[in-house]
């Protein structure tokens, strides 16, 4: 049966039967909807190579201060406000 023949057959049915077909199509669409891709399983961060790479850097002890210093060095200090327009909250 071609698509045109199927449509012709559906259109020849009573309205209630056409509604049932429509409902069944929606049901099938939901039932066979492709599932979202599976999430990546969480990893044990302690085994990741990047963990601890800054362990021995004294300038990284206070990461907030380090970031603030880098911003001020590259973007300049702006009267108690960071460069996003928000004040420092220490």
C-alpha cells in the first residue's frame, strides 16, 4: 500500500475512526521516541591526571586572590569594582 492509498483509506473512515488513528499515531510516536543519549558515568576525580597539578604553587593557595590579581594586572583596577560591575565581597 502506498502513502497515498493509506491516506485515501484513512480519509474514507468516519471522523471518530480518524481521531483514533491520530491518537494511535501520537501514542506510537511517544512510545518509539528516541531516548536521550546516556550520560557519561561520573569519574573518580582523584584518579584524574589534572588533579593536584597546582599543588606546589604558592601563588595558588588563595585562588580567588590569584584570579583577582590576574584580572587587575590585565584589565586594571576600577575603584573597588571588578570588571563585571560587581563590587568585591571579601
